[in-house]
């Protein structure tokens, strides 16, 4: 048994030896080949350490152990003090100095450090406390201070510790050292020392002053014949060439086609080499094929090295991807199909230089997915205390080219709760830009999904349909990079350059770099250039809140026309109005409504809230009540799609697809247009013109595919005394969805609360009859009553008065007395006229009887005599008052006569008495 085991072991040993011999025979001899610019060998040479006599050996070391046999034997090397001059290199095969080829350079026995991705060998940092404090905690604090490699430069510490940068080298002969540095700080002490060595002793101390503290950029070129005790052979290095790229075509994996058959397509030839495009803003190229992000506090436009932000400025964080050589680190792509898993391992999108485009996929109904994750948002320091509604925004430029019913979806997932569709575009769309505003600070993932068609098919028909995204920009990303610096507010201390946050409602004065409060009734625009222009005035009949974050209406409006002033108080309508129009029905018969929430008056605390309760299962009731749900929209006007509980058998109505229609209040006026928005009066014909309609104008800053300038809304308030104070909201009958063009929404709010405030001119007084010496005064409203609130009707008044009976009696008495007096006078003068007539008759008769009187006194008129001259005058003398009294007294004696005088021009008057 033992002999059998020994025999098997001996055979195995023999076979093993034979295998080793055959393997040795199969190995090739080590060789070295020389190319134009580089040594391409199976081995390389190195020197051993110098011995006590100053000599060393040259040995060959294989590039890959065991790859070849027959390495050159060790030979004695050059003396340890040997070195080549600048422009020469040590050719190790011959151990002789050789001139560098054209286009290359050499420092000779020196060494250059110009890449600072990590701390090179020989460098170290030594930190000490600034003050000689006996406490141990000072030393522990400075232990973390050091010089930090930053790619193109080496940056000093930023604390109060003193940190020395030390480079140790063993010089074999006298040399030189040179370096480039930069610092702009008055308080920074920078010294350079050469510590004593056996062959050179020197000390250089330099002290500089400048403006403010900044990173120290050091680019040293250290010249020395050797490192430690082993001299490094000089090599000629070709200067870095311009990075180039070319288009290369590959078969789609897995390859499921034949290329060697007749009529088969072949791969197109590769494109010509072209210079690589620059890095994306905020990144820099460190002479490699990749772009690295700029260090914190610095910026770059992608073509220049990163530079620190000047004093009084701060970097603007975010992403700006416009060059697509490689997929950014915070983006990923995938392919998804519900019906099959063929595309699960395929890339959904592919980079293509100046854009990124949808990939091929495995079928036409695949979802090609592109995702970018933003862990959170960080407002600039100067705005960190502002209570605005915008924390960041994402903007992308895209286009779709399709012959089928393709669709591009843009979705959002907040705090990894649920993914909701923000916007979608169908069929071919020309190159355009879309912006979405983030109104809360949360972790969010933005997703683009492209589907060529929703009809499954095993045959590819629409493989050429493509979606392209040219640029993606995300502002205020917490882990973003900076492409520029913006002005920030500096501390009031003159010696400080630290950025400080401005209080709410303050802008940065570029002249003083101090925070200045916005004027009264102005609001601060977050994305405006620092300066007074960042404060925009509020519109008509609006005012700003105390933080100057938005403009709103305080429910009061005044209109003056001629001498009439109308004052409106819309607070009776309530803070938020609700309108549900419809119903509408889906293609499957599901009933749904569009619900509008309108905030007419008030600021942040009285905004309208639309909540999507379909995706709010993880939100607590308290959060939902405060409007803090994942799909909550809080703005002036919002819209939700409501599915009633009876429509789908749910226990409660479902609210979904909440969108923002208006987040900015522009103002209120009776005019039919404001800031480019027109109120279409023909949609709501008026029946009365006594009270004008008041139009509230709103706008949304969020653009949509059909509304490049964002949506807008007009709420028309109309006085209608027949309505309640809360009133009734309605949409135009011509546009049952509230909008006729998809961009401008129109609402009519009829209410008695929309009538002007009542004044003294809106009522009149009615005087009652005087009864019992009292008269009532009543006040009533003018009809129709077109006012609300304001002054009230005065109370009924009762005033003393003289009744109508007294005046009637007085009038009757006076009338009777006047009648009696008139009758008496009439009788008196009638009787008197009779007597006078009687007396005159007697006088005439008497005159006729006395014809024998002298001719001169004759009553007859002779022929030829002038009747006018001969006319006698009868003069009646009116008795005086005294005569009348005598006449009355003499009536009793029977004497009744009057005096009558007859005047004649030819004779004396005859007077009877």
C-alpha cells in the first residue's frame, strides 16, 4: 500500500516538473521596444540605494512579474552625485544624458509639482496654536488644521492656527526652488524658510499685506538633484495635449442581427477627432479626461480654473448641465416596460455631446427614464431669512421629434413619497424651455420618461422617434457647484468680509454691501439683481406684507368719478371663495368636477389651499390641516380635480391634480386690462351701469407648454343686491372650464357684499303730516339699493309743528272779514255814486231853467265857439276826513249835500255849497 502511494506521488511530481519545463519553454524573452514618445518595454530600470562609497547598481525590474524571462543582469550605475542638465534626460540603457526630443521638456535633476489632487510624497503640514496658551485644548483644536490639495493649487487653512507646509529633500549639490503663490489678506503672515543643510544655508522671510483672507495658491517648482538619497532619473515629458473626442458607433447590446450577410448594414466609420467640449459650469478640467467640481467657495465657467469668490460675494449653488460627454454623477438612466423585462438592463438615455437623447430601448412602448436627485435646497446667505415661497427652480430645454403618438413626461417625487406628473408633452414639440418652481425645502427627484407609443408591438416602427434635452439647470441645490458669484451683504464691521443674511424684506445695496429695507408697498423679487430695483412696487389697490414677500389686497377699494367717490369693502365676501363647475365625464364614464379655490383678500395666512388626498396617506391630519401635504398647493388661486365618492364607490371624495393658477396679485381696478391681462367684458354682460365692476388681476410665474408667460386669472366682482353677502361664483357659459385659451381664467363673483359702502347720498328723507302739533321725519334707502354696510339709516324723528286747523281757521276768518269789507266798500261807493249822479242831474236841470242868465254865463255854446275853450269844468272836491265826520254828524239834522265847483274858461266857476 505504501509503495502504491509513493508511486502515485512520484508520478505527480514528475508531471509537475514537466509542466514547469513546458511553461518555461512557452515564455518569450524579455525585450524593450522604443516608440516615438514613450518607452514600451517588458521591464524598466531603477537604481539601488547609494552605499557608503557613493556608488549604486542599475537593476531591471519586470513590468509584470512572470510575463517574460531573460532580464538583463545588474550593472554598476553612475555616481550618486551624477545629474543631467535641464533639457536632457538620463537614458538608463546607456546611462548617458540625452537631449529631449522636440516638443518635450525636462527639468534635468529637478522635479515639478503642479497637480495637487493629493499631497505628494515629501510634503507635510505642521499646525501650531497662534497663541502660547498653556491649555491643552488649543493644541487639540489646531490638530485638524492643514494645507488642503485643491487640484490646481494647494490651499492654506482658514482658521486662526499657524500651519507650516514642509517639503523635505536631501540635496546632493546646490540647487534652487521657485513657487507661485497668491493671497490678499492684510492679517496674513507668510514666510519661506530654507532650513540649514550641510551644503547650503539660507533664510528668506517675506511679509506681505493685501485686502482680505483668501486661499493661498501655491504652485512650487522645486529644483534638486535628488530626492532623499536616491536621485530620480530625468525623463522628457510631452506637454499635455488638448483633449480630443470622436464619435464611435457600436452595435446595440445584446446584438441580435447579422452583419456578414448580403444587404446587412455595417457600422458607420468613426468620426474625426475633435477637441473635447469644456466642462459644465461649476466644474474644471484637471488635465484629465474627467471634469471635477470646484471646491466650496470657488466658481468656474467650465473653461477656466476654479477661482475663489471675491470678498463681499458668495457662490450661487446649483447645477447647470449643458455639455453631455458623460452622465453627471447625480443622474441615472433606466428602461422600464410593464409587459416585458428586456430593457431592464438597457440605458434609457444616451449622452450626445451638446444634448442627451432617448435611447433605443427594446420596444416602441418602453418607458425611457432619466432621473436627477436633489437632496435639498439652500438659499443664498443674504436671503436665508426670507419667508418667500420659492426655494429653487429647475429649468430644462428640450424637443421631441415623433411620427407616432409619443409622449414626454416630467415628474417629481418629494421626500420619496410618491411620484406625480408635473407636465407632459405629446407628439412633436419644437425646441422650448420649461421651468418648475420648488415651493418647499425638501429632497426631490425629478424624472423624465419618454414613450414612443403606448401600443405594444413586437415590430419596431418608431425607432427614430426621439426626445432630446439640451440643458438642465437647478438653482439653490444644497450640494450644487457654482458657476458665478453674487453680491452678498457684509457685516457692519469694516474689517469683516463675512456674508451675513439680510432680514426679510431687505435688499443688498451694491454701494455699501449692506442690507436695506424695501420701500413701503413694494415686494422683493428673489431672482432680481441686487440693488433697489429688486424691490418692485405693488399694483393698484394692493399693499405688501411686512416681510415684503408678496402683494395682496386688504379687501378695500376706492373709486372716484367726478364728485362721487365709491368705497368698497369686500371683507363680507369671505377670505376664500369656492367654485365647483361641471360635471364632466371621462371616456369610461367616471364623473369628475373642477374645483377652484380663490383667495380674494389677505396675505400668507389667508391663501387658498388645494390638496391631493390620493397621495397623502403618509401625511398626518395635523400636517394636512396646515397645508403641509406632499401634494399641497398654497397660492391665491388653485384648481383641483374632484371625483365624488358616489362615482367610484369611495367613502370620501378624491381630490387630485392640484395646480397653481395664480401666485402673484397684480392689483384691482375697474379698468378692463392690467399688465397685459384683459378682462373680457363680453363674457359677463352687465344689466346696470350705476355701480362699476371691480376686476382683480392675478398671474402665475410658472410657465406651461401652452402658456410661456405663465397662467393668469381675472376675478370680476359685481354688485348684485339680490345675492347674499357671500355671493355666487361662476365661470363664463362660453368657457365652462373657466378658460377659453388654457392660459387666462375668468371668474364672476356676484354678491351684495361687492356693492359699495353706503353713504348719506344713498338715502332720502320723507316728511310726515303734522298731527296734533307733531310731525314725523322718516329716512328710506334710494331704490334700488346698491350699497352695503357703511352708514346706517337715521332714526325716525318727531318735530313740533303748527297744525293745519289753526291756519284754516285763521284763513277763514281773514277771508270772511275781507269779503264783508269788500261788500261794504262796494255798497258804500255805489250809494255815493248814486247821490253824485242825482246831484249832477239836478244841477243840469237847474242850469237849463236859468237860461235868462247873462250870456257870458250861458250854458249854451254859441256857433263858432271852440267847444274846448268853452267847456265848463265840474270840480268835485273830496271832503277831508274832518269834513266827513261833520257830514256824518249832520246827517241827523237832514243836511246832506256836497260842494261842487264848476269852472269855466269864460266865467267864474259856480260853486254850490
